[in-house]
C-alpha cells in the first residue's frame, strides 16, 4: 500500500474514532499532497510524500520555537501533538552509532578525510548523505555531526 493511500485510510479511521487532532493533521497532510500534485501535474510517489511529511514536521518545529518564544505554550503543545501524528509516516530513525557509521562511509565515498574542514568538503559529503538518509535522520543534526568530524 502506498504512503498516500495509507494516509487516506488513516483519515477514515480518525473519523470513526472521532479523533479531531489526528483528523485535522491528516487532512492538512492530504491537502499538502494534493496541492503539490496539482501544482506540478504529477502523481506523487512515496518518496515525494515522505518529503512533504518532513517539510510539515520542520514547519511544526519552527512554529513550536516561535510559540514558546511568544509565550503561547498551548499552541506549542498543539504543534507538538501534530508532529507525533506526522512522525508515524517517517521510516525508522537511525541510532547515533548507525548514523555515525553512515557518515564515515559517506566521507570515504566522497574522498574526504576527517579534519578536512571547509564548505567544499561538507558539500561533497552532504551530497552523498542526503539520498542515503532521506527520512531516516534529521539532516540538521547530521550537518552538525559532520561539521564536528570535519573539524
């Protein structure tokens, strides 16, 4: 079953369960999927849907930071609850040790050694890492780890 179909089935389950938060979050996800399909006139595959889920989660995290800064903890809590619903559609996240191993492998593939530093080395390794880690790790955290390794 495709990821998109899974979301549609989950909407029906949320309706039956009268779970308003889950229902509105999934409808928002479906709207984002349909918007992209209409804009680009394509049928989205699972990788495209996964990218939309990641984008929505990133937006929610930014909103949480803004709401907490603005003294609106109830809105931040609502955004956090939406993240929990959306994270169900992400693949299993890599552990720290597995992530470390993938970064080391990507550095070897890119021909970059530890301590190389510089933006060019960072760009080469990130270009290798991005397709390997799509949806399986927070790329911002990966970037921080990589910067530490490159010195």
